[in-house]
C-alpha cells in the first residue's frame, strides 16, 4: 500500500508511456483487494440524444479477452450502468450486479441493462469500485477496479479501501492525461470538416450566410452547403439547434 500522493506518483512515473503506467497500476491492485483495472477518458460525456458517448481512450487490464471489443464495438458502453453512474457522480462508489446487492448500481438496473448484466455474471466480474474524475471543461475519466469472482462480503471488505483507491485513481489520471495526443483530447462523437466548423462558428457569432461568405471569400451557396452538411451530421432542424448542438459537442472551441 502507498503512504502518500508522492509515493504513488513515484511508482507510476516508472512507466514511460500510457500503457506502461497502466500496467504498473494494474500490478498495484492487489493491495486494494482488486484484480482488474479499467480506465477510460471522454472529452464529451453524452450525445445530444442523452446517450452515453463512447470514450476516446480505453484501457483494460486483466479482463476477459473480448471485453474491450464488447464494450467499444458492440455498444455496451452506451448501456453500461456503471458508466452512467460515474457520469452523474463526483464521488467514488462501490458497485455490485449481484441480486440483493446494496450498492447504488442495484437501484438503477433495468431491463435495458440485461446484456451487460448477463456478461458480467458469465465472466464473474460482478463487483467493483469506480472513481469518476470530472474536469472543469466537461471532460471525464473513470477509473474502475474489479474484483474477479468476489466473495460474498465484497461490499463490506472494500468499504475500508475506497478512500485509498480513490486517491490512487486520481494520481493515475494525472499521470496518464498529459500523455494523451491531440486526437484523443479532441475526439468528438460528431466529426465536422474544418470548413464546416468554421462556418458554424461564424454562425454562432450571429453572422448570416452572406456575411460568412465575405469572411471566407466563398460564395453564399458554398457557405449554405457547409452549414447544411453540419446540420445533417448534428441532426439539427434549424440554425439555433445547429449552434446549440455544436456547442454541446464543444465544436466551437
């Protein structure tokens, strides 16, 4: 177990890149009574329809071989109730998918979560501890430790380790975040071309299509084409909705 923040920092600094630091973090899990480590980062937490957005970075250590694919490619992230809880909470929380569990997760499980519930039971990864890390600009990282084949008293045993793991998780995030490249930090669920973003940004300033065309030295029909293309991608019915959704996805930054 680590004695303080500096101790954790020194330990994780032994890794030269993100993967190496995640491997070091995974090796430290046993001290918290956990066996698997998950870290994900997303610049935008929700789509404009309210669905959970797919993270731009995902790392999973010591998990079932197909878990990354199932969560990322098969859409489990969008219905993952742990992720939903993490996006709504600023505090670390213990969770359990077991019947009779006393965690916040047990209070929100519904039929739509059935694929996730079935998977975690099949793989015996029904219990864990998650730490949300919300940043001022709307970005969010979630650090999760899982206990494989946890004993029946997991919730009681892990309770005394929540604070230590939360501190570890925050330091881990601080050691990983600066290593992200521009693609990870700027990833958005909606991808506009540079010209589309430029036109939308001018529209957000209140400029008309004619005024934008003068700024860009392009014809009015060309500007309208770019604005219409952006509106289709954002499923926006009008100019106001286009600007609101572009702002939601931080496309005006």
